[in-house]
């Protein structure tokens, strides 16, 4: 993949860029602020833009919105130390395909980045749970949650709490295969292929 790396800390930019090159990717440019980031993306039209959320001047979220408007095929992944939910949902609303914490282990970061290359969302299970909780609240407020069965609603709530299939099965007294069946039905209704994609789509619906 061809990437640009944007962060106001030069040491962090260099470290991420070195990792990316070691994994066989091409870093076509680095920037320390939003204005330079937009110029880089305009110049190179990369596959992925890795953006820090909080930077002096123009924020990474503002950059993401402009990048997606000008280069819809460029995937935007936010890198951050911020656990502020407003940052998370503003990033997703801006069109970001991923939202990753900077304390990720390198192996997990690599796996998430490869998911982006396959067109999937790059969201950790913990972040997905936060998004889904917001989605469930939005569905309840709008009354559209009724499209799910009672059991599907139960399963979805447990997914938002961060429980794994095995734990959900034990909690509801059903088999893991049944849990997978319900999750598949939920995903199909939302036209999503994975929990992380469901999280991204759910957030966009909740923010409309």
C-alpha cells in the first residue's frame, strides 16, 4: 500500500514510517500538520492516510473530511491517544475507515492496517463496543430497533458489552452456533460483513 503519515510528533511519524516500510509498504510522504497533509494527499493520491486526531491548527478529523471529499478512494485511519467519544464519532462521521489507539502492539496495528487494505474497517473490539452501544441507543430512540427479534436484540446488547460468542452463549443458555446465527442475521440486516464493519455502519446511522 501507498501511505501518508501525519502526526505533529516527528519521532512518532518516523517510527510508524519505519514499521510500514519494514512490512513492505511505501510511505510516499510525512506531514506534521493538517495543511501539509492535504497537500501531500493531493499530490500523491495514496491508498491510505494515517492521521493523528489532535494536531495544532487543523485537526485530523477536519483533514479526514477534506481528504474523503477530494479523494474518496483514499482510506483514512485515525491514530490517537484520545479516548474521547466525541473524537471517535466525529472521526467516523467524517468518513474515517479506522480509529486506532497509539498504544496498540505492532502486530495488532499491522493486522488492522491489512484489514483496511481489504476494504474492511479498522476498529478494535473495545472501540466497536463503544460504537455499537451508541447505535443501540440510537435505534431505541428512533424506534427502528423493532426490526430485530427479541433474541437478536439481546445478542446485540451483549456484543456491545464486549462479550465474546462463548460468553454470550453461556449468558443466554444457547449454543455458540446459535449466537453466530443471530449475529449473522443482524449483520445481514445492516448489510455488514463483520463486527467492525457493523460498528462503522452503525455509527454512521446513529450520527445521521
